[in-house]
C-alpha cells in the first residue's frame, strides 16, 4: 500500500514510517522543512514538502495514496493558546484528509488520546471527552470516524499519556523537562494518579495493523502499561537526574496541569484480542532508566 503520512519525524511518526516500510508498504511523507525531508528520504520515504496548514498540499498527498496516517501536531502547544491553536490546525487538516477519501473505501488512521473514566480504566468503548482543554480534538476525531458512512475506512488509534522511547516523550517527558528546568522532580497532587504508557515502537506496530485491517469507524488503544503512578515516574526521574522528588502545584505544568493531576488509567484488552497486538518493548519505568543526568 502507498501510504501518505503526516508527522513522520515525530516520536510516533518516524517509527510508524519504519514499520510501514519494513512490512512492504511505500510511504509518501509530509515534510515541513528541508532538514525533515532529508531525514525522511534517508529512511526510504518519498517526500511531499509542506506543513499541516497547507491544505492543498494535504489534498495532493491523500490523492496520491492508497491510505493515510495522520499524526502531525504543532510543537507549539505548551501554552493554553498554543494548545487550542494546535488542536484547531490538526482538526482542519484531518477534515481535508478525510474529505479527500470520501467514496473510495481507502483507510485513514488518525491519532487521539485515551479518555478518562472515574473509578476504572478507560476502554475502547468509552467516548472521548467533549469538555475540557482537548475537547476540540475529540470533535475532530469523531467527525472523521463518522465518514465511515460515506465510504471512508476511518479509524482512530488512541494514545496513552506517555509514548516513550529511550527515556523521552509524552507526559513523562514533560516531567523530565520541567525537572531539568526547576531543579525538582515534581509531580502534581498526591502522585497516586495513574498514567497509561506505550513504547513508540509498539505503538507503530499497532498503527500498521489498524491501517491494514481495522473496520471503518473503530477506535483502538495503544496501551502497554495500564497505569503507572505519577509518584513512581517522578521517583525514577529524580534518581536519574539526582534531584529531590516532591509534590508541586499543578499550575507548574501550564495548560497540562489539570490533566496531569487526573487519575486516567486505560486498558487495551479489546485491541489485543481483536488485532492480535502485543507490546514487546520496555515499559515506561524501565525505559526512563535511559534518562541521562
């Protein structure tokens, strides 16, 4: 299959491209800079120059492909305004990519986050939240999945709070960045709240499986660790960076503070059962041992 991929140099995107190429697919990858283009070409992908806001470029990429994997997200999301702008940009791009596939029965796989449910681990059957700081993303994903009724094999892979590789990435990576900045391995609340996690290489395999075989209108969970306590995550970070570990105000984490403070475990039992996906790479706590002092 010839697959158009956006966000191909990211924590998830680059492993997805390698996974696709290693399993007989060809890749047309969106690149917003010449440096990104060189990385993608070296990996074996064909390159289409443009950014996520270049909607005509996105239409061109989708028209030239037999399937689409939509992963791009603006890196400027560390403020409340930046997060809202990034979600709006992603939603507009997702709508264009989906529209380009109407009536074709071609697949498109997009990315979102696992939902949170009070008192238990979220499952694939739980809806995405339509309130809060990431509600716009949920609406965009739901709109894409609704195109299943219009001849698009639209699917969604829900990612956990941390997608990690070599001690970097996701919410845990933001904790590392804040620890380096502040000199404290901090965590919000009591630290008992749980975050799900997955290794980027395991997530990449799931994206390929969903692209190849998942039914239209379905959502899947790329969850390897159902929920690691944030205090345990901070403890590894503190030990690796030789910093004190303690609770800090959730406001220390900007627009993510309220999300960081939530207990939000998630299950992938349905995904594993139906698609035969089984994570094989290191868990989050093991992978954080790769943090360099």
